[in-house]
C-alpha cells in the first residue's frame, strides 16, 4: 500500500520554536519536549530513544563525540541545524543541557497527517502506546454512532473490510445506510482512516470499531423513544462489541430537569454501565438575527454524566492561536427545570458544555447522493469521483462531538481501566482554555488529545482498589508536564474540572485519586451548595483541591465574574433563553432540521453551512478511478482509467487470475490513461487494478475490474 512521507511535516520538527515558550522548568528539561521528558521518566536507563537535536549552528565536533560516546548518530542534515541521535534514556538529559544544543525532541514517526488529528494533537498521541497497546488509534475500542446510519463501504472505514462491525435500525425504515448523510460524516470525524487524499481527512481514532445504531430517518429526524431504544440496545450489546463510547450528535429542546428527562435518564443508565457518552451541545448559540444566546444546551446535552461538546472553529490551520468558539455553538447554562407546588420553576443551571472541539466546515466522508448534499450543493467536497472516497463539508456541534468520542476511544485504548468519570476528568483537565471566551461558551476549553492520552497513560490500572487520596498515577510514574505543543505553539493545560456550578483546580486532581472518579457518583458531585456558598465535598475531594471563586449559584440567579445575571435578563453580551422558545417537544433533530415555526430556523441552517471563514483544506484524492476493461480478442484486454493525480511519474498496472494475488505487469509514463494487456490465455478471467507512482509515495489502488478473454 501507499507509503507517504510529507516532507513539510518532517522538516518542521527542527524548526519548532519551543524553547522560549516552555517555562518554569529546570535548565536542561526546558530544552526537552514534554513527551520526551515523560518518555525518559518511563524508560529504563539503557532503553534507547531516538531524538532530534536542534543546534545553534552546524552540530559541533564535541557534540558528535559526546553522542558517540553514549549512543550513535542516526542522521545528519545538509541545510538544517539539527542532528538525529540514538541515545540511552539516561544520556538524554546531559546532552540536552549542553550549550551547543538548543532543543531536543523525540524523532516522532513521520506520516501523512490530517488536519483534525494534527490540530487536536492526536497525531502526537499515536506513539504513546505500549508493547501491549500498539499504536494509539482506537484499536479494539467500539464507538456506537447513534445517528442517521453509516455508508459502511466508504474507504474511510476500510472499504470492503469495513470497521463498521454491526448495524441496526430503530427508525422503522428498515435500512441502515445513510440516505440523510449526517451519520457517515459523524462516524468519519471519530474514526476515518487515512486512505483518502494522503490522509487529509483522517479522524481521531482511525482503527476503532464503529457500531451503526440508526435512530434518525432519511430526513434526519427521529423520536425520543427511537433514541432511548438505541441506547438500550448499546447497553445490552456492550460486551459483544466492546462498546466503550456512545456518540449522540442530535438533541431536542431541554424542558424537563435532567432528573426527569427520559433521554437524560437513558444516557445516565449507559454511563452507569461504564460507557462514555459524548453528546452535542446543540447549535443554538444565536438567534435568527445573529444575537448571541445563552442557555441553549439541548437534551440530552444537559445531562451531567454526559460529556457535552461545543464547536470550535480552527480556521483550517493546525495551530490553535487563531481558534475560536463558533457563533452557533450552544452556550450554557442548562435550562431544564421542574416546577414546585407554588408554580415556581427551578432551573438546573449547570455549567455546559464540558469542552469544545473542532466542528466548523470539516471535510469528511460523504454518503453517496445524500439528502443534505442534494439540497445544499455547497456542502459537496468533490474530492474524488469514486463514491467510496468522496467527502463533504458539514459544520456543527454534531461534528465536534465525534472528535471527542474518538479521543475517548484513544484514552480507553491507552488505559482500559479508566472509568467514564476519569475519561471526562482527563479531557477537561488537559483542555486548552481559549482566551476571550467564558466558561459557559467553552467549558474547560479546547480538546487536547496529546495531553489527554499522555496523562491517561500515567494513571494506575488498579483503580478499583483506590480510596480518596490514594496515588492516582502508577507507582513509577512521575507527574506529567502540564504543557502541550501543537502547531509550533505551547499552551498550559487548563488544570480544572467542571462541577455543577463551579470548577475545582489543583495538581492533586491528577496526582491523588478523587472520590468523584469512581462509579455510582458524578464527576460534578465534588462541591456542595450550603447557605448560598459552594463548599468542597470532603468525602469526594481530597485536600489540596481548590474551588473557583463562585461561578454559578444554584437557584437560577447568580454568577461568574459578573457575567451572568438573573433569569431572562441580559448576560454581558447575550440573552438568556426564556422557556419554550426553541423547538417543538418530542422530536429529535440533527443539524439543520428545525421546526419551521422556530425563531432559530435560519440560524440552524446557517450552523450546518458553517461560519463562513477560511476552512479545512480540500485535498483532491489522487487515486485513479473509473478503471474499465474491454475484451479485444482471445489474448488481449484493453484498460482505460481516469487520471486524478497531478504529480505522478507513471502508473503501475497489476493483474491477477484469482482476484487475490496481483502482480505488476507494466509501468506506464505520466498522464497515461490506457494500456493493452496482451499475451493472455483464451477463455480466462483476468482481474486488474492500477495505482499512480509519485515521488512522495504511491496512491491507493483504483477499483478492480475483471474480464474474460474470448474463446479461441
Ligand atoms: Ca487553527
Ligand atoms: Ca460527491
Ligand atoms: Ca496526471
């Protein structure tokens, strides 16, 4: 298969200007990347680590001599002030401390990487596995996609060897494919592989198994009871498919408090069974006039045990310094309520979303001829004329949610003992709070897969023996460096975990076991409201954790840093939704399907079409398509195909008589689109496929064709 090297990626490593941004470290460790420091901490002294040293000038003779005395030189460069060394773990720190070394990082495996995996840090986390886990790509973990179905033959899911391990329909339409087009894109955000366009559209967990639970019909709608049946089925079949994660990218108006809302209760039941449930916050962040709205979190995103996800806009760039919360992403607090005997409404007012992830104008797998792309042709990606490879744009918290679901799968592959509460705690603690956005817009911040998988790997695996205050990390694991570098810029982890109405902070959250990490409790149970004051729950939070300064009080008044006011009055720069202004009850809606009477109809459509900014880049797939065979005689078959590649040196023609063992029979020149296969045996079936050869690697194979030569 194609081996792809992206040279810009490889060359970028030595040029990262990290040394000035990583602070508060001792002298030599400030010159080492965070993942290198952790790797040294977890290696024996003689374990070998391949590292890239950035040097102030060409590597000095003294440096090379020092390297050779303890290890070896793996690679030198002509034009780049760097050198690659293979060193024992015990020697790296001393080498890094040298004045003729600027910075040391792991020689990370180079490969093609997609925007989603790069900007979240998932690409870095791939190498954080152990000999027992292998590459961190979701292998062995089942993610249930409750949505509009999945086009299972898309090559992003493995084509004929699909990773969609089972499909079931709860809509009554008796089909499990994806005529609406939403579920396929959602599944790809979580788990697309790198088979299209050099991996430009790779998802977060590209080898996870997908469980296709169809609860939205061919127009993107469903009922609450469909969804509950889907969740119920996942609980029943949890062991059969190792379902560790459920993705719910739809919602309905939040009316009832979560403790009465039947969809929330079903989510809680899955959570209590040990399943991580990721739920979209909704696209109700603005009204039809574009005014910013608070309080638009949909059900079941209001459920405290769920990981509720808002949508960030990456502007298509891997670096995060330009990232923002999208205009449409639903903001907290949650507005489910119950009414007492005096007729007074009591609102949940929980902090949500829990975190945000990329969700604007993402290019991912397209279900052929689907409803969305048919009605909104601007969503077409035109990446390939092969339906198994084509891609489309979609935007919304529906897309951000499976990005987090994929991340949860990576954490669970790295450390299968994690509870749903710990998965959520790690995702929140390691998140990257964006400047300029408040807690009710971004929760703990922007998803950081690099930090989350690294931290997950340090957590002990015998959690069931832990009590409050037990060490949380493995006995040989030091505390992690709470910094991550993505796209050349470093950021410090947010370091907080969301409670119902406030945050808790402190390193003891990741060094000491907390009662809120167990089963049978909620992660948000760590603080109590007593006489209008938030207090730590001493049986669930250890000493050393700090509460934030009163974010939100319970009864619907209150709030954070002077931003939120009482019911229905203005927030600093937005309005709080009044009751019942959203949708009709009882209907589940995926993005863009909105009751026509809603004041949010135009806004919801705008959300699906995305904030109109620079977006994820469309990379055409170079794989040859439309391979066709014409029988010419008893000894000749002629082939034609479509050239989709711009930089090939030629095409390889492959032939088989059993459709299994193919051998190369010819190599053409560039831009050639036909070939005559001669010297064949009469009355015999031949199979053909072709691929393009380029300087940076080979394309994927074309479709396979077969033909039978004429009788003599
Ligand atoms: Ca960006
Ligand atoms: Ca198409
Ligand atoms: Ca060409």
